[in-house]
């Protein structure tokens, strides 16, 4: 994917610094990426439907975990995530809403 070790180290440090400072992942959403997402989508195009569904119900960020096929969305707060889960089409009825322990 042509990312140098230096670039990966810098991105990792920026994400780590933001997380340690207590920032929400939404504050550094531009740093969130999954280099395996394109490969996962090429093998399982249906994953795109899950990402689109998350965005349609208000996810500020929607990504694929690891090499897929799980998709997740980030929301401003737990209430927004709960609302979004209830608005998802029946196809996505297995959606799980969770938050860091501090927010539960």
C-alpha cells in the first residue's frame, strides 16, 4: 500500500497522542483509515451496503474492521448510536451499540 514505516509511525503517534489527551475519535476522524478496506470491498461488495446504511442513519465515520467483514460507525454520543441502530433496516437488525466504559 506504499505507506512507509515513518508515515505509519507518525500517524500512530498522532492518534495515540489524541487518544491519551482524551479526544473523541471524531476529533481525529481524518486520521482514521483502514488500508484493508478496499481489499475487503473488492472481495465482499456487500460490505459497502453496510457502510452506506451506517452513514444514512447518521454515522459521522463508517469503516471496516480489520480485513472485514464487520462494519462500524462512530456517532457523537450513545443516544445518537441507539437512535441510529433503531433506524437501520431490518437487514441490519443484529447491530450492536456500545461505548467506552466511561460512557455507559
